[in-house]
């Protein structure tokens, strides 16, 4: 869960008369831990840094038991997806109860500068996570979005092994992840790769080596 997302914390503020970060930490770790005592936080790099500065989840973040670093090989597709999500405020197919997102995506004007901005954000976060993991020696699993989408079971097995969880009988193989469709996103990706070829080639070569200023 995105417990470092300000919208979750704001909801906690609404529910409790005199909220504070310590109460928030106790509440979410108590209410959302698994039966085996496992609790996880989904976060981007920037919110992770803010949490560390505020001392939120200190007991969990120092030391960290495991970082699951999920990244996407196709950073152009990720940047386009992020741009369209920000512009439409539609972040998941389940938000609109439809598989096709073109009803919303088609209303947005193509803007390569916004795609570049989001691509830099994605590449910067990847760079910072990799450096943090290397410098701290934190236990980590590196998962690639494209591979997880094709084989969910392998990703689940990797996580189970990392937590030394006892697995029962092998379940039936899961289907590949179903993606919400967007012809608009596909067309944006093709156009961006064609019109911003130098940008794509540069960051394909230097990805992870330098920050994307």
C-alpha cells in the first residue's frame, strides 16, 4: 500500500481527532500487517526520502528488511503512461471500470516536453534507488515490469523465497497481467521515439550512470 502517499496520511488526519505520525505508524503497521507479521510500503524515491527526514517508519526503514525494486525497461512507455495518468487523473483501469482508456487519453494534447519531464523523473528515481541499494547493502530484489507482466508466478516465488515463506501446493498458473488498452498511449510512444530520437538514444546509453537533469 502507498502509506507514504500524502492522500493516505490526510485521510488519517480526518479520521482521528489529534493525529500524529507516531499514531499513524502504529495504526497502519498494526492494521495492515500480514498474519506472518510482514508489512510493506509502496513508495517512490521522493516520498521515501521525506519519510526518512520525518522519522516516519523508522523502525522499518533502519534497517530495511527488503527492497523490492520494480522498474520498467521501456522508460518511454512508462513516461507516456505517467504523463497521461497525471493529465487525466486516471491512474488505473479500475478507476473507470473499462479496459480501454482512449475515452480519457484521447482528450489530451500530445506534449513531448511533459513526456521528457516524466522520463527524467523515472530515470532519476531509478538512479537513486540503485545507488541507495549499493551503498547501504540493503537486501533487494530487482523485478522488471515487462517480465512480471508475463510471469506473475515467478515474481511471487521470488518474494516468497526472500521472506522464507513456506509455500503450499503449487497453484494453477496465473494468467499474464491484463493491461488497460490505450491506442493513444501507443501512438504517443511511436511519435516520441521518432521525434525525440536523440533523447531516447542518449538515455538508453547512459541510463543509471548519471542523473537525468
